[in-house]
């Protein structure tokens, strides 16, 4: 009975034998996208190849990788040649790649990554440049194809959520070589329409279909747009350069419409809540004022207003009396000061102050007279000048010099005929 049951190893070897012997699997050409890529330190490359529905493991040994003319990366589309065999230890089949080259889509992906890096370094993705989406827009522009699911989804969503808003369609191509220029032209046109927000996008598609939104011109136009821009390109898994540059990214066109406008039902509920709160606030204020009025009606001041007047008049009398006392005190203080000034000895006998200063002046004049050089000259002394310089030493003059001798009552001019120093005669 047990002989009919095979081991896992036996069945795996059987499948491996059948696949290894299949001539159709010995030289296979595949197109796919690289996933789970890993470059091993041994030089081998391990990765998976996938398309929309399936995935297959792949390995490229070091001997084959030396022929590569590019660097494989995650998400790159490639064309590979190799053989499909069973990996017995893992019980899986995989392709052993001999040759690999970039697919056309792979080139697009490389260009996408290159442009993304360039614009990111320039700061076009920086959040500080993102404009705020208005909460309650009145005019919404839509740049997309005039036909298709995208425009229908956007318009129906806005009509359902916020029917009071006006929408403006700026139809453009969303696929093909001329699509980027058409998108740029319509965005620039919409930006001059006085819109509150602008939705730019299209429905889902392949990477090639969405590639017009990876254009540098489209990216820079969105960045320069004065109107806040919501990007709505493809599905949730799709990302384009336009998504990174836009002020807000939506995963779908329907999602963009939901982000652009509020839900009018929510607004009505909010208005009703405000109405209830306003009514409650008004009633509370009225009750408070009624209490205040009742309190005023029963107050002592309202019942006997003349008492308030009498209290104020009494206060006025008190302050008037205080003011009168202050003024009288000031006047008396001034009178007392004036009396003291009148009794002052100097005012009554001013000559005393004069005599005091006269005596001091006389003493100072005597000091000046002692120091006066003219008084010295009067006693027989003189001052000798040579060209306005006072002569203090005989060494300062020589024969034939003209001297000016200042006496007490005049000046004498003399010429030196002879110079003697310490009894010596000099004739120089």
C-alpha cells in the first residue's frame, strides 16, 4: 500500500527531469519588470521577473553579468534570454538568465528616475512651495481628456458633493508624443481663468500611457502655476513627476474631486450645529440680561437716585475743603519765606556784600602788581629780543645782530659791536 506514495524529492526530481528535457524551455525569451533585486557579493544577481499577473524567480550568474551594458535596478523593464529549470532544493522553477538588455519601458523608467532626482535637487518637490487648497472653492478647473472615465468621475463627484461649485473643462491630450505640449498649454490657459483650484490628470493606464505626466515641461508648468494644483494621474499605485510637483496628490481622479470640494451634506450638518449653538448662546445671553435687569430694578440707586447725587455732592464738598486747605497752606508758606527774605542782613545792608568783595579784589590786584613785568622794568630792568625771541643766554647772539631792548617806557634798537663772555672778548 505505501509503495504508491512518492517522496517530495522524487516528484521534484521527476518534474525537474521533464522540464530540463523540454526543448521549449532551453532557450526562452521573456519580457518583465525586475523585482526584489539583490546583487550578491559573489557577483551573482538574484531577482524576480513580473508582469501584470505573474512573477518568476530569476538568477544571473557572475559569468553572464560581465556582458551587461547597464546596471539592473528595481522596477526596470528588461528583455532576458535564458533557460527555465527547476531548483530542486527549493522545489521552485526559475529562469537562469544568460543575456539581459533594457526594454523600451525600462529606458522610460530610467529617464523618469533621472528627471525626478534633478527636480528634487532643484527644490520643486519641497513642501514649502506647496499652496494650500481652499476649503470652499467657487470655481474649479479640470485639465484632462474631454472623453473617458476620468472627466465623468470628477464631474459626477463634484456635482454630488458640492453642486454650488462651477467647473471648467480645459480638454487636452493625455497620451502620445504631443500630449505634454497640449497639457502645458491648457494648464497655462486655466491659470489665467481666476480659478480657486485646478485638477490635472487622467485615468489609469500603463507606464507608457502615463508618461506624458513625467515630462519636464509639464512639471515646471505645474510648479509655476499660481492656482493650487491637485494631480490625479492613474490609480493609487501609479506615481508620476506631476504628482511630486503638484500642491496635492490624489490617488485617483475621483479622489481629486473629493479633495477639491467639501461634502455639502457635512456643511449642512455643520450649519445646523452652528444654528443650535447660536440659539443657545442667544437664549443664555437674554436670560443673563434679564437677571441683570431684575437686579437693577431692585437696586438702591434706582429706587432712590437722589441719594446717589447727595453722596457725590458730599464727596465734592470734602475735596473742595481739602483743596482750600492746601491753597491756604501754600500761601502761608510763601508769606513766611518772604518775611525771612525781607529780614536778611544782606538785603538791608547791601554795602556789606560790596565791601567784602572789594577787599578780595584789592588783594588780587596787589598779587597781579607783584607779578607784572612792567613793574620790574620800572625798577631798571629790561628785556632783550632777537627777532621776537627773548635772549636768555649770551650764546644766543653774535656780532652784527640787531637787538630790541624793551625798557619801562620804550624800546631801544641796538647793533652788537662786540660780544664778551666771562670777561673774554670775541670779535667773530
